[in-house]
C-alpha cells in the first residue's frame, strides 16, 4: 500500500510539473511576441541599430534565467532606460562635438556602451555593499510621475513617424515643440502613413481583446506582409530598413578618460532608474502571485547583483541597458508563467525567429513601428496611479514637480530633478520632526501621545517626550531645542499641548525611532543632558536600542551612558522615577 501511494504521488507530481512546463512554454511564446517588437521600438528610442537591442534582450533573458530570483521577471531593454541612456549620451557626445543621432557615429555607440557598462558595475558594487534598500529613497509617487511624463514624451515624439512628417533640421526635439509642429502642419501630414498608422492602432485594440495574443507582434507581421504584397514604399511610406543580426562581439568601450568620468556621473541616475523600476516590478509580481513552494522573500541585493551582471555583459557584447520592465514582467505573469523557464522559452523563440524572419523585418513600415511604441507605453499613460496618490492628499508637490521636470527639462535632467525632489522631501520630513508629549493610558504600561488620547495622563514632575522621526544630523538639533523648550514650563503653566505641569525634574526621551545615532545626534543628546543638569533636571532615555546603548556607555559611562539612565521601555523609566521620588 505505501508503495502504491508513493507511485501515485510521483505520478501526480510529474503531471503537475508537465502542466507547469506547458504553462511556461505558453507564457514564453507570449513574452517573445512582446519583446521582438519592443526591441525594434526601443532601439529607435536609443538611436541604435536593432541588433544592439536584440543582443541585450537575449543576454538579459539568459543571465536572469540562470541567476535571478523572481519567477516572473523579464530582463530586457525598457523604454525608460533606452530614453534616459540616449539623453545622457547625447549630452556627452554633443558637448564633445559629435553627432549624437547618427547610427554610424562610433563615438556615440562607444559612449552608450560605456554608460551601460558603468551602470552594471555600480549595480554590482551596491550589491556587494548590501545596499539594496537604497531604491526606497526614490519615492513611488516620483517614479510613477516620471514614468507618466516619460510616456507622454515618447508618445509625442512618435507622432512625426506616425503622421509621415519630417521635422526640420535643427528644430528642438522636446515634446512641446514636436507637438506644436505636428498640430501646426496638419496640411503636410502624409495621408497613406496616417491611414496605415490608424489601421494598425485599430488592429492593436482589437487584438488586445484577447489577452494571450501578442497584439503588437501580429500587427507588425501583417504590416510586413502588406508592405511586401502592396508595395507600400511606392506610396511614400517609409520602412525601417535593413536590420543586422546580433553579433555578440566582445569589446571594451574605447573612450577618452574625460568622457568616462562624465558618463560615470550620469550613470547614477540610470542605476536608480533601473533598480527602482526592476525591483518595483518583481516585488509587485511576488506580492500578487505568491509562490506556494517557496515562501522566502526576494533578496534585493541578489537582484542588484544579477541586474548588474546583465548590464555589464550587455555592454561588453554590444547591447543596450536592460531591466525588469513592468510591461514585460506583468505580461509574463498574466500569461501563466510558473517559473523562470518562461524566460528561457522566450529566449529560444526569439533565437528561432531571428534565424527565420530577420531578413523580412526591413519591410516594417515606420508608422506601424510608431504605433508599436505607443502600444508598449499605453499602460504608462494612465493617470490612475497618480490620481490614487492625489486623492490621499499626500505628495502632490512631488507628483507635479516630477512631471513638470521631465516635460520641461528633458528626460535626463528631469530624472535627476525628480530624484532630487524625492531626497529633498525625505530630508525635509526628517529635519522637521514632531515631538509628542506622552502620558500614561489609565493604569496600563502604555504611554501614548497626550494630545491624541483623552485618557492619557502626564506623570507628575516628569516630562515624557517622543520624537516621531529618527535622530540624525539633520534632525537632532531641532529635536533638542524643542525638548529644551518643552521642559521649561513651571508649576501651574500650560504648555503648547494644554498640559499643566508641576516643576519638571525629569525629562524622559523615547528613542524608539532611532536604531542608531550619528556623531551629531550623540553630541546633541550629551549637550541636552548637560543643559538640563544645570537647571536641576535629569535626562533619561527610553526604548534605547542595543547599538545606541553601547555607544553611550562607551562615550559617557558616568553620565548619560550610565545603565541607570537607559531603559528598555517608557514604563520602566517612569517607574524608576516614581520609585526614586518615593
């Protein structure tokens, strides 16, 4: 009987594995159908040959399938990384006197590859330093606003191709000028191109009614067939032109040292963008689709390292920057992927497709390619995520500022401005902490904010305070000043919280928000202790973490670091004061 049970269990397990592999195969086919048109589209955004995007896609899929931690992540070129890289390299090559938009310009390609290589190196370095949490310093509203503004920028820049318009040489390519030119020259729209783009857009909408169909891929195949049979070029519709296959040629970028330094400065913005976008994608999918066979959380440092390896390999083998974009990753999950096998299947399908169909891609009409780009970014054009944050009445200035920065200053400087806004918002919050006076809730050991709980009673002669933010160099002095001010009220006086005090002989400061202290915070606490002592008051610290306790015991063992002045809880500190007074 046990043998039969074992056999049945093995059969059931094998059947489940086969079902999962079929699901992965189907998801891989869908992902390949999405990545191929995206590679063509994003190569255009980066001003690079399609071969560079295909190289990056295949390397990203292969390396992540071997070493990545997410079942759903699809690592390939993304619209944001392609656009940001192009903007960064344009700023460097243009300042060096190069023609940034010429595909045959070797300096542009070398600078592009160098930027991607340094980005990969920085990602790996951050992983080695175990700094995976750094992505949290760019807030979600800022990232969403950046993605929204970037999508608007890219979509507007596709209008000339979709409408058959040629922009005048030397005209600014910012979205405002491009949109104004397109609307102001409607009489110059190329009617066959407009009709083709409109038809392609309608077909994409129709095919999207069937979620597992690769809508953009099908439309591109139909347009290639139409170009072959109907000779669309004779109607004046431009084609993409010849596309070279990926070469995977190993080479280290050859640039002057000054340009390496300049690109190194710009690489930090790309690092933040790639990791924040990728980590947000894989984490969102992990939360939405938990793995019953593995309850281990994703390791941010592992994802950093693998992402760095993908980008470094892509740069050394003539590829673009890669990341786990939300569109491809969510499409993989929606298509039913159960493991990283789906990415492997997508890699295999892309390889076979390139062997068979690459020569035909030169017939792809540019208006259809523009529609494919717009289709890939359609999800990012939804203001829904921004409106959800707006309705919370939080971070509104961050949203407006980030969107305006990208639209006005361009992708590169807009991204840097958005990151700066996020950091300034964090510093502003930390540097303007709120300090609450605490009181005992009934006869319990709970001490809560007096101004928020009617039943909270202040301890006679004791002022218990709690900063609501960690103490560090930007907040410590302000907290200490506020504590000193709140410790001043004399008998019968009411403080700003409406609490009537007797003479305050003891101040208890709860450090529950501070896991560690920097030198500025320590100096401020020691100065506060000395200042209160001159007024006949003593300072006690509650909720003191181990690292803080050890530091104070080392620096001031007879004073604030005395174990009799450091307590694990506010209740312990209050009881100590009561027992001493009695």
